[in-house]
């Protein structure tokens, strides 16, 4: 993996009620509530190398998200119990055009964000933790872009569909469903926060990303220590200040707790250090099977038939 690549610090979700959403997704993933953002963030209990942060928003959700999460299951009983448990926690069934015989269940969380509970026989997600995939609408170009940004190899590249995973085979897959793309309506409700290693200047990393096809954008963030960018498909992400190289998990604030204000991506006032990726294991693999064999087990971002 190239030394200068950034790594994922957080998967961020806009939320009307961050605390409620953190509680729901802690139940869904089996992750712990806590970390630098208190009750509005989750830290993994598995080998996932980033946290999840729920950020307050006043923007109304419009249409289907163009990014959703796929949850793995270990058995038919686990899938049934997971669906029942999450519905009791506030989820609901949603119809996004699925046929009904795909083997997965499409749900929405308490704020309407779609996600899939995948069948246990998905070879594509074999070996993945409960958060099996970040499933995104996107072109092949954006899959190649993120592979270069993170230094994650392609584990699928066929028919304009792409997927990447950490080189050590830990954590979730990130995948892009290929065209036709959904119409983007406003800022995405889900985005990634990334950061370069400590020996790379933030501006140098921004310049590298621009060279790969990203662009700087203004969403009203003002004067901040992170930089808001968009990938080649126009999806927002944030480049944080440089972070220490891989090592033991650590949580550190850039300002004192009493002065930190947690608000949405355009208004955040500080950032925290990452939960680090595990050291790479030479010769390890993602343990995933054929994407084509399981394209309906791991749904394209539209979650069903798209017009």
C-alpha cells in the first residue's frame, strides 16, 4: 500500500436525532456507543478500522439515499431475528422496487435511511463483519478513484461495477453499482471523513486528490481545519488534518471537550483522531466470492430496479 494514502477516520451520517440514531445502529451492528463524540458516535467491536459519527442536520431527507449499508447474517435464523429485533428498535420494511426473491430484506432506520439485511449464503460478503458493505451509487471511475485514495485494492471490477477492501482483508467492503446513476438531490446524508498520515501535509494530500479527479467544494463550512471535497461523481467527503500512522486505537480531540460543538458537515468545529486500522497481514485476502453471482444478494445502491 502506498505510504501517502489517506485512511478512513469516520463514516458520517446526518441525523435529526443523533443520540437516537446512535442507539439504533449500536443495536444493528453490535458496536459500542462512545468515543470522542459521546452518545452521538459508535466505535467498532470488530476489526473495522473506523468509527461512525452521527451529525445533527436540519435538512429533510429527499428520496432514496445514494449510499446505504449492507448487514451480514450468519444463518436464516440470524437474519430473521435481526430483522425482528431492528423493527422493534424502530426500523421498518420499505419497498424500493425489489422483486421479493433476492434473499435479502430491505429496511429503513428510524429516520428513513435504507439498508439491507443480507442472506447468510452471500459469498461476496463472506468473511466480512456485521457491517458487510458500504454500498454506493457510482461509476467505475469513482471506484478506481477511491482505490487510489485509500490504497485499497480492487476486489471486483466488472461491467462498470467496482468494489474495494482494506489490504489486510478486515472491515467492510466499499462497492459501487455502476450506471445508470440515481439523480443526486442535495448533499448526501452519508459521507466519509479521511485523513493523510502524519508525515503528509494536508494541502499536499488535497493536491493529490485533485490530481486523481476530486474537487474542492463549498457547502458553507466556513473557516475549518478540514477540507470539504467531492469525488469524481460529486459525492462529498472531508479531508481532516494529518494523523499518526497505524498503531493502538486512540481517541483524542483537537479541542477541549467543553469547547467542542458537534454539528453537521458544513459546520463542525473540530475533529478527533482515528481508531486505527489493524496492521496489514501479508497474504491475507478479503475472502469474498463472485460479485456477479451475488449481485442481488449485495444490491446496487438503488436497492432495486432503477429508472
